[in-house]
């Protein structure tokens, strides 16, 4: 719990994470700290807060001093910066100036009459733009502090109070990082842009060559000064936000580094003492002493408005802040020790303490009454039933009320009169588009609302991201967009998804979503039915045939009698597909020249048939597929996609070789051109031009292969959807089993060279064959490899797909429950023949499978098309 020691103070300006300091800057000697805050607006403020009741506002006497300086304030520090005295003074770092002030107070006649003012003691005009600074007794001096400023170009400028000492450039510098000083080792520690913690001794800096210029000259190379050498280096692998040195005694000092994702604790020689991986994005931190010997406590603030207390790597406390802290300190105010001071980048200064406020509420005594044990037993049984039902769900996040926020999507029934398609690759005269209207209705106020609408490529949207201002209660927002076909191939899915992310008034992130389906007319148009086709599939039903005119009114013409039993669908970027309905039997046939084009029409047919009979209150409607699964044609789609993946790897290797060759020729030409005695080029320019042409040709061919691979992957997803649908109709699988099949065959939304479809699906099918579809305990004991890599060929994948269908045909059922995996042998019918176990038998099963899977008498095998990029590969491989 976080209890307030005082109210919040809202300051002007934007604040740097090191623009806050606590110290007795006015040398009052009473042992109480003052809070010093500087901002980019040039405001310097000194606070001395007083404890008030929770919820009270700020008091006027809390602000001791407010001065607006002429330049932005980068950092403030308090130390012994003036020679001849050991009193504390205030150092203020500007972009081009370092100023040291004396802060003093004058007592007034009444309490609020005390006056504070600052006096400029000295200043240094900087020749370079400053980034940050640190201070300490450099070189082991006693009774005074020296200042070291790091510039934006990597120069360390050291000042011995009123005088400038020297400047040194850090080797290999690119961007400035946090800087601190360790008095025990007398060294400066920083984190370079190469993500390394580097330590430089003060003595090495003092005796190194003077840094009058950024780059060394010939005179400096032969001068008597020493080269600046790093004391030790530690690679932490990430950028550092802050760095601190903690030394509670002179024997041991500890270095803390706050990274973007990790928290490091180092010894003073650079060895890692421990590290902690953070599950959040930190904003600031502060190490301080611990009551346990040998441990150090650390305060870490993050961008989730949280403040966490760690004892070494153990989380001891976590609390919520009303803002994101950029600076945190621990101080003593008004005899209250251990106060936590936090500052946000928007100007909220807050003093708080960790603890609990005692509650003065006492529960009243309850009147005694007799217990009805029978009623308590009934209530206990009801509660146990509710708990049992609740534990069945596997949801991790709590479900919000449906009425709090609702997202609805409405797709227009008609295509747009004026097409909104832009940058479409479809080779058609007109590419249609359809309007989608998404409405968000909120009952409560929401913060940071954002709407994302997505459809599967090659479909595209005119706009897919919408960012709103905060929405008040009982307010609705509506956006209108258009969807169209952008790629030159039919999509695998017509479904879209609208995701609305927001934060509740308490700061809890929530997500609401809704799905919508685009019309079939968006990707195809009516055409004459085709009598011949390479691929044909027949779907049976248990109900009388329905007129295709009533099923597809948007594709039929009422005046044409032939359309009662046949319809033609011409895809904008595909082949022609024909749908036939039997006049006498309860069958429908879909035929096309491309296997993948059958999927969308077959899926649309089943959906419209289910909707048609649902309107007639018919609950026992069923679609059945009794034909053969077209595995051979499906394997051709897999081989085509895999061949393009192999071509992509070859293009990448050849491009790398030609690029290396191109750079080598460039280096030799450059050496010839720089030579004082020109030598003949020996046809290097001709070789350079030829290599350049090869690189351009390979890049164009790789780009074309990438586009072909995308189209092949979309077609493979369509064919996979079709195979899954046919298997589910063939084996009458439940929705849960269909979901397992879809997760197995469609694990990736997009295909990449690092993780491809073939190896991912092969691993998923191998897992099913080892668990729920295993024939014996021997198969369950097999271990699967944990590393996925592109296979040499697709023979293993095709063998596993055939085995999957074979075991489903013999009674196997898909289930992810471990308890039922061992019972599959009991579920399988006893009359089935055993599945071959040896690799030779499995090969035989693939070459000569059962007729129920691969009898393709009604399917004509399609010839593979020649690859356009193969000639480019052959040409590039020539020496």
C-alpha cells in the first residue's frame, strides 16, 4: 500500500531523469533534506514539504525557492564545489554552461516569512554541448569535490572547482551514455553505444594525450602523452538507462546498471555479482542500504506506473503510483526517515512512504441465531457445483461484462457503386470493393482507444488503423472503410477481424473484438458453367436438393432455367469454378481446373445450405463426403511451395556471393585509383559492371520469387482448408477435432525462411501421431526434436499426412487430453489392420496407399508449370 505523506505538486516543464536531488543545500545543519528540481523550461525549485493529511492539497510554505534561469537545466548536483570551504553548494548543468550557486536563507519574523535566495559563485562556459555530469573527490583529494562533464561528442571535461583542468575524448565514441564516479577505485564508469560498461582510471585520464581536437594529428601521434586505455570492459548487450555506485563502507563498493530489460549488479572490477531480468520497461532506479547484511535494496520504477522494491534479486514490495516516475530518491523530511520522492516527466512531484494505515473500523457484533444445517448443506452443494463449472474453463483473463463495450461490424449487401480499390495487382477492368461499417458502443468511459481492422492477404483495406480520443460513457463511435482484392490470387479466407483495445478508468488494459465475413461477389463474378474440369468433388446431404437460384441469388439470373442446377463462378485472379446440383439425388458437385479454387465455393455452399435449413427449423441437416481425399494433388501444392522456398535460399546465397565479389572489386579499384603511380585496371571496371548486372538480375529474380512464394502459400492455405473440410465431412469430426486439425495444418499466418510451413506442420502432425493417434506405447515413448529447420525434401511430411489420414480412417480420434491418449487402442475397431511401424513399410504405404485415400479416378493430375526463376539461377551459378 502506498500512503501519502503529502499531496502532489504539479510543476511546469519537462523533466530530465537526473534533474532531482535531495540534500541540505542551505547548510542549515538540522539534518533535514531539501528537494531540488530543475526542468527543461529553466525553472529551478527547492522544496521542503511538511506532512499533511491524505488528500490535502499543497501548502505555500513547502516551496522555499523558485528561480527561472535563462537556459534549460540538464542536471543538478549538491557537493563541495567551492575552494576554501567545505560547505555544500549547488551545481547546475546547462547545455553550454556550468553554474555553481550558494543557497542561503534568512529568518523572518513569522513562520512563512523565511526568505531563500541563490547567489552565483562562479560559472564555466563550455565549448561543447553537455550531456550529463558527475562529481567526487577525483584523485583522492580531501574536503572538496571535482566535476566531470560528458559532452555530446564524447569528451570528458574535468573542472577543479573554479578552474578547468583538462579534457579527454573517449575511444570509439558514438553516443553518450550514463556516467558515474567510483571513489574507491578512483575511476569513471560509463556505458558506451556498443552496449559495454567501460571503466577509466582518473590517473589514466590525467596523463593521457590532451584532447584539443576530435581527431589525432601526426604531431599528437608522436607526442609524449599516453593513449587513453580502458581499465575494464563488460558487454551487457543492451543500452543502459542509468548507472549508480553504492559504497556503504570503504571496503566494498558495488556498481548497479539499469538496462532496458535487465538489472545488473557488478563488482568494482567489472565482474557480475548478479543480474535480474525485468518483465517490464523500467524508467528509473535507486539502490540504497538494506537491513540485512550483505544485501542491497533497490527501488525500480517502470512505465506501468509501478514502484518495486528488490532485495538483491528478490521482489519484496510492489506498489502503484499515479504517474510514471523518471527520478526517485530516498530522503529525510521533518524527522520522517525513509520517505520516497518521485518525479514524473509531466511535473508531478510526490513524497510518499511504504506502509499501511491502520483501520479504525470495528465490525459490530452479530446476533447469535440457530443454524439450519440442511439449508447450509444445500447451499454448499450449489456453491461446489458453481466452482466445478468455473474450473472447467481455461480462460486466464477475467471476462468483462458484455454490456460494458460492444464492437459490431456491418458488411454492405451490395458492392460499392464506385470502387475504392487502390494499388490493386489484379488484371481486371474493374476491381470491386465493399463497404464495412464498424461501430463501438461503450457504456463506461474508456481511455487510449484504438481500433485495428485486419483481413487476410491478398485482401486489403482502405484504412486499417483508427486512433480515437478518450471516449466518454454512453458514447458510440463509427468508422467506415472498404475492402477489396489487392493481390493477384484468390484469398484463402473471407473472414475479417476488428480488434478494439482500450484502458478502463482504473488503467486496466482490455480488448474487445468482433468478426465479419466479406461477400463472395468481392472476388468472383457470375460466368457460364464449364462442362469439363481437371478436379471434381461431390458432397452428399441428407436433405432434398435445393435450387441454386435460391441458394445463390447474387450469382443467378431468374430468367435462365439452366441456372437452377448449375452455376459458374469466375474468380478475378483465378480459374472458373462450376457448381452442379443433382436433379434426382441429394448431391452437389464442385469442379474447377485448380484444386485450391474449389475451397471457397465448397465452403460457401456448406454455409448457405446450413443457413437455408436453419431457417426451416431443420436441426438434423448433415453434409457428407464419401469420395477420396485428393492427397496427390495436395502434395503437388506442397512441392510447388517448397520448391520456391529452396529457390529463395539459393537466391540469398548467390546474392551474398556476388555482393562479396562486388565489394572486393571495389576495393581493388579504389586502391588502383589512390596509387600515385597509376597502373592498368586489367579489366576490373568491366568485371565490376558485369558483377553489378548480376546483382541486379539476382535481386529482381529474388523479388519475383518472393511474390510467387506468397501466391503459392495462399494457394497452399486454400488447398489445406479444403483437405481439412473433406476430412471432417468424411469422418464426421466434431468442432473440437476440426479445431485441432486447423491448428495442426494452419499454424502460421505468414511464411518466412526462418520458420516455414513444411517443418511446422510436420512437427505438429508428428506430435499427433505420437500422442492421440499412436498405435502403441512404443510410439508414445519417441521424442521429438525441439529445433525446427527447413527439411531437405517433403517426403517425410507427405508420409506423415498419409499416416494421419490412414489412422483417422481406422478409427483414431483427435484429442489433446493426455488421459485419453492411452485409450486410443480401445477406441479403434478390432478389425482394422495394423499400421506399419518400420520406415520401409511406411514408404510402401505411401507408394501404394489404401484406395479410400488416394483413388483419384475423377481427378486429373495437373502438370507442373516451369519456374521462371530457374533460368536466372542457372545463369547466376555459371562462373
